[in-house]
């Protein structure tokens, strides 16, 4: 199972529950929604898609299948944008 962590080359901060991340290769500012912010915070330590799905289930009271699908999509998107890396 893949493990995800923050890209160590990014800079980011959470302000009032929303993460703002700057990626170094393109100097883009990425504003994350609540769910993505939660996963980015958890990725300070390595997480799996299972960890992410569990966190989304607990926070948003959604079913496991939906949480797993959403978590995987969110993690993959953050990897594509170089916010997270596969550990």
C-alpha cells in the first residue's frame, strides 16, 4: 500500500482551517478545501489511503466506499500537483 507525505520542498500554512501551499517548481499557490487540508495536515507524518479514508469518514460522516474513493482521488491530485509525494 502506498504511503504519502508532504513534499519537503513545499511551503505551507493552515489559516482558519484552510491550507495554503506553495510548490517550488512552479511557484504556484494552492488553496486546499477542508478535506484536502485535513489530509495535508495528516501527511506531516506518512499516511496511507486507508488512513485518509478513515479520517474523512470520521470528519464528514460518509460511508467507507465514498470516503475511500474521495481520499484516493484527493491524494492522487495532491501528488500530481507536487503537494504530496509517495513515500
